[in-house]
C-alpha cells in the first residue's frame, strides 16, 4: 500500500530539502503520496510533484490549516489515513507536533526520528541522545513515522506526479495562531546547510558571537550554537545544535569554543568533516574532530577568516 | 484550577550511557536516576502558576516502577501538593510506551479534571517526544508543544513555542496540554525543610488496571547497539596547517 508523506510547508512554500529527504526514506516503503496542506499550499504541491519518486500529490487548502496548527492538520491526516499503511513526515518541529497527535488519534505508537528503514515494520532510531541506536519492530497495522532528515540524501527533482485537491477535515476549532517571530537571515538554513559554524560557551558573550557569524559568512555557512551558549544568552534557541535542538550533518562542521557535551555531539557527530577550535586540549570535542586546533578562539578565528 | 504534571524517572543526564551486552537496551541497574530534566521545568512552571494565584493545586503523577516515588517526592519537595504513582512494571528496563502512558494519564485526567496538563516535551531516555501530543489527542483537547512562554488569559492559554524557524505564538482553548521546552524557566532546588515536609505530603499508589489500561508495548525491541564511533582525527599545530588540511580534504 502507498505511503502518505506530510510535506513541510511554511507560509505556502515547500521546504524542499526536508521534504525531499523524507521522500528518499519513504520510497523504501511503497508509492509515495505527498500531502501539501496549509492556508495556501497549491504552489508547494506543484513543487512537491517534481520530486523524484513521488507518485501523487494531494493539496488541501483551508484557513484552518494555516500556520501548521496541530489539531486541524492532524484531523486532516486522520481523515485520509484509511488508504495508507505508513504515514510519515520529515522530523521537523511542526511534524513532531502533528504526527504524535495523529498516532494518538489512530491508537498507534509513533516511531520518531527514524534513521533507517529495515523493512515495512522495522526501523532504526537513536535513543539517549544518540548514545545508543535501537531497532524496533512495530506491531501496529498503521505506522506513523518521522524521519531524521540528516541521515537521508534528498531525492532529486525531475518527476511529474499528478496533483489532486482534497478537502480539509472539520475544523476542531481548538486553537488559533497569534504570531510568528521568524529570524530573518540571508544565511543558509541550519539543517540543510553544507557548512555549519557553531559557537559555544567559550565565545563568552553575545557581542563576541559576531566573530562566529563572520567566520560563517566567510564560509557561506549557517550559524549554530551549543546549548550552553543558548542558555547563556549568547545565541537564539533556533540556532541550537544538539539533542534538544537541531540535528545537522553538513559536509563541514566547525565547532568553536564548544567543549563537546554529549548532548551537543548528538546533534552534529554525523557531519562529514568536523573541525574543533578550543583552548582546552582535554575538551571532549577533540575526540570526534577530524582536525583539532588547540588555540584561543579570539586569536585563531580572526586568523582563520583572513586566511580562507 | 488544578494543574496535572506527569514526571518520568530516567537515567540522570550526567551519567554515561552503556548499552547492555544482550542488545535489549541500556543498562539501568545500579545507575543514578533522576527526574527527566524537561519534567523539572514543567513542575517548576506549575508551581509558579500556583504562586501567581492562577492555579490552586499542583498534582504530580509518575508511571513506571515503584522507585518512581523518589521522583515524585522530589516534585513534592519543589512545591507540588500531592502525588499519584501508577506502578506499571516491576522491571526498571521495561520502558512504558508513550501511548500507554497517555492512556493512563487520560484516566487520571478524567478523575482529576485538571484545567491544564504540563508535560516535558520529551524524555531523555527514549527521546520519543510524543506523550503530551498523544494525551491531547485522546482527550480531544487543544495542544501547545515546545513552550518557552505560557500565559493564562481567562479560558485560553497563550503559548509561545520554540519552532524550527524561530518562535510561534498560539492561543489555545482550555483545558489544554502544554509541553515545555528548555527556556521556559530554571527549575528551583528543593530546600532541606521542604524535602522534610514533602515526606508528609499525600502519595497515592495506583495500577494501570485502576484506569482500565492494559500495559503492552507496540514496538518490539529487536536490538540496541552503540552508535558507530568516528575514526580518530588529528591535531593541527596552527591555523595555516588547518587551512591546508581543509583544502586538501576539499572542504573549503
């Protein structure tokens, strides 16, 4: 049977990277039908139809579906669920909000943050902040799954799936949107960037974080931060990389002034090349770094910026 | 208004996790256990609502092994009023799945009729991030996940949520389920006098059967392994060497 995949749609636009990575994961389970929903979702649906491996796109547009509110989005998915054995999504905050509710409504266990598909019932997922990998087999008739996008390559573009319109479910009317505070940035998005430069507690202040940003801009990178830096108020929470923040796996990850707590390593240890700059040579970050530089970041980073 | 706060007993976040040799899970025998850090934040928030006069009773509940009563005593020492312990297993290695936990919590909600359930957004053992959403689904209530600010305005809760792109503020009908994120507050430490007082606060012991729930897992654990280790890297002596190595590796 087919797989229903909830596309990541923000303000009418498809988040291509996250959605295309989830398509790669979902293809192993059957024909992929993408659901694009929102206040406006037609353009997102058209974009999703071009992802390789998508067999059909369903578009649901309704005011009640705008701003990714969980109650109405989950009601829509449940109304469509009968035709599918697997209901999946990329593991974004929106999907984590919605899909666990879907699983509750369907009386099935969710399989969150799956990193590999073993077979139609069996999936691998990290537990304990990635300190262990567990393979679980579901006995539920329907599987509700979120896929950790950092472990799957994005499916290519070039497909031409058909697009159908579906109706929203009755609006449960339980919640309403008030406002979004989205950080405007010209930098690449953290979870899909090819290069990430992150700062930790060693950066010392919100002002000094500008140094991290300069290095990031020199490399065309996204900016990340450790939980310690976020807790200390040096960086906003949506920059947080780690178990409690975002999981990234760029080609190059540069950790500056980050000690390498387990919870941070959980968010970046699948990066291809890891560079660590820290003045404490005992810092655990050096155990995962391909290239470690024991140095004062306030000297090394400006030097690095000038030499790149 | 009554606030219900579910708390989970998990491995202490400072303890190094070891996978059991038989692959059935993580070794929890003779390991320091503590309250799930996200649940500490929800207990703190509930107590603050009471201190602000917006809640009149804070009830904490834990579902798992009998030893979870220590976790409940911690919450009582922080300032919760009473506790419910649902003994669902006698094996510390049997992690009760979020769906089962949500069903038992629904039974407790039906009895206790709270106006607000405050959950941690995820437990740091199974990292499921599901119980709050599932409970909300079973109750047919609204939900507000990953909260960094919670305000009560009459019969609505105004919640600011930590989302991928930044922050989202929503207004939800009460009663509601809120799951809390890290920046909502900094949990207090229990003082010694309060730890002593907590020993006298009421703690009811129940079973899943009291709520008509059968404990069974939908996910069978096939195996548990250590994550693949990264190959050891090298230490570079200077920024020049670092730049050279990065160019060699084609990274810049």
